[in-house]
C-alpha cells in the first residue's frame, strides 16, 4: 500500500528504493460551504508533505547511480523531504531555505541530519544561491529541475483513479508553487489515457496566493513564459514561487485538461485553514489556497457544486504552526 504499487510505470531500479510508506494517502469526503468535496491527504506522507511522493523516486534514481551527496533549495517541504530520504539512503544532504522559513520545518530538516543554510532575500534569491552552489559540483537534487521527481508525483493521478474505483472526478484543485503536482497529475492521467484505462482527463486547476501567483499571471496573460511581477509576502510559504521553471508545461497541463489558474486573496487563506481544521483536516496554509479556490470557482459557475471535485492537501499543519497561530 504505497506508490510502489505502480512500480511498473516508474523507471527506477527496484534495488535502489528507500521505502518509508510514501503514497496511497487517504481520499476523504468533507463538506465545504460551496459544496461537498474530497480531500487527497498528501499531508499524511512520511515527512508530512506531498514532496515525499517525488523524492522517494528521485532519491532511488540517484542512489542507483552512485550519488551520495545532494543539495537543493526549497521553501521548506522539499528540503524536509530530501533530508528525510537522504538520511534513509545514507546520503549527505545540504538544503538552502529562505531565512523566514517556518522554524518547525527547519527543525525537521536538522533532526534528519541535513546541513541547513538560511538564505536572506526572496524565494528566487534562494534558488539563485542554489544554482551557484551547483556549479561547484555537488548534485543539485531540485524537485523543480529533476524529471524523476515528476515520475513520483504522477502516481497521485494513479491513486485518485484507483480510489475512484478506476474512475475519475470531474475536477482536481491543486495548490501550485513550482507545479510538480500539477505536472505529475497531467502526465499520470495522460499515461492512463494512452493505455486506454480512461477516456478523458479531469479538469486540473492551479490554486495560488494572489500575492505570489506566477502561473495565474501567465495564464491570464495567455503566455507560456514567466511574467515579470513583484511578489508580495504570503502566509502560504509552501507555494511562494515567483518564477516557475516549467511555465510552458504547466500551461499545457491546465489548457489540455480544460482547467485554469486561480489567484486567492491573502486575507482568505488563514480563515480557510481554520475552516478545514474544523472539518478535521489540520493542514498548512498552502492547502487552504485550494479550498478558497474551490469556493471561487463554484461562485463563478466554473465548477458545479454537484460535481466530483478533489482538493489536494499538500502539507501538514504542524509545519506552519507559528504562522497559523500567530
């Protein structure tokens, strides 16, 4: 009962796997003010976020090729996930994260044994620092650049398909930073269509905080490259990506599925965290962005309240406890 139930579709050496129980997360029904939805609880992954789905596969691939030192930049969850899987695989791990990263996430990385560097400035400044570090020779295990991370996140599509009795919901709303879950879903459902298992793709919607909505801006402008803008602070640090690496691919995923990108007002995010918690789902603010987007989409008539809609809950609320309670 893990993502490795789909091992035949994942191109990594079986002997190199580090299995910690990643994947096969619950799909639970809840009622929101605008209608009934299902939550895909990626927050219940081993390190507490969906990043484990991709990192398990990426680390297995690197391990199979003799890589024993890895580095990446992250807003928090990917760094914690790499620290987790690198520890289990016996790799040395260095992570660069924004100086304002949640203390809970930083503590988690350090407990796994990772070398943590706090970088001042914007999220893009952290990425730039990591790219410069990669030039020194350490392997840059970035979930934004490495394709085998997407080999893991595509299993999200397989699980939703299987958990729907080998059927499909009408819509999937995904909190999006750099877009690895969005791309994974698009690739996974596309592979299912190519195999003749499904005859359509669910509509994929990207939910982002309006303060840092890089994909929203590109979607609204009708372009396939990043749009220059000045990002503002958001409580949803897990999706605070101002310059996407795969903008064109993310746009293709939205358009091919008939979906869209939705910007969420900052002042609505924290109330949605508490709303979800009152339903029993304690998740980080990035997840709440999807819940607010659902309300907006139903209100606009884009999604019907009677349609089957899945909201992807990407991270555990304990990772952002200071922001939530602050």
